[in-house]
């Protein structure tokens, strides 16, 4: 990977930052991801009493949507620029003490065991699961902080199958990791989740894009 390509890959996907990252996930909003956000929220069936966690919260767009239903939420991202945007986006909820947004490592979540009732991994940007270096460790951490019966949803764009789609996303695809359904399901079970469902969805009422949807209960 060239230095230019590495920088482009980081600021537009793996770790959005700088003026381009802020443009993509701030002023322009992650429009292409709102369908995936709705897929995640629809599967979780959020209730006001839920305590919600998002890893890879990006510019905070999903947190903003979720806080229209739940009373308490937390978000974590490794990009300081995205944390700044997320705090700006959710300023009112922050001032009310309804949301916590921190910069940190998703392989070592800074919350106690059995803290959350639901969690979601649907990054505001190119979906976060592609870029996680140690997905097994992250799965274990998500299971640890969820309460018994807590729900987890993972939503990612599915690996493109057409030549046109592969060409369109060529700058990113070489460095993104996709997981077969059975591999992801096995990983979640080994992390401690009791009920696991993973499927490829060609399209839904919320998005015309093919995506992988995983749902797990602790």
C-alpha cells in the first residue's frame, strides 16, 4: 500500500480524521449509512429503558437517532476527530447527562460487566467490522459488558459480487476483511453469546444495498 493510499484509506474509513473525515461524517453526514442504521435499530427493537452502546460511533449520527427512543446511551471511537463531531451532534443529550461519548480502544471497553442491555456495531463511515484487528477480542468485550439477555446487532455491507461493484470500491476492498456467515456466527458463540443468527440480506425495506446482518443474545 502506498503512503497516499494508506492515508486515504485511514481518513475515509478505518480512522476518519482531518478535514476530509470531518466533511464526510460531519457537515455532509454519512447519508449512505442511514439505511444500515435503520436495519440495526429495527432488529434491536429498542425500548426507552434500554442502555445502548455503539462501538465505532463515528460522527454520532446513529447515537442521535437512538436517543430519540432510549434514555441512556454510550459511544466509543478511536478517532478524536470523530469523538468531537459526535459530541457536537449530541450536544443536548450530553448536557442532559443522557449520553457518554469517549475516545478509546474497543478491545478494552471501559465499562463494567453486565452494564448494557443492547449494543450495536454499525459505524458512521465504512462499517467498523471490516477494520477490527482482533474481532474475537472485541466480541468477547461486547459480551462482557452486556447484561444477561442483552442484544447485539452487527450490520456491515456484504462483500460485493459483481465486477462493477468491485471496481467502484477497489480503493478499499483490498484492505477490508469480510466474514462468511458461519465464521462470524462461530466467533460470537465462542465469545459467549447464547443465541446467534447471521445472514446475508440482499435488500430490505430500509436499504437497497446487500448487507450482512448478525443478531446475538447473551
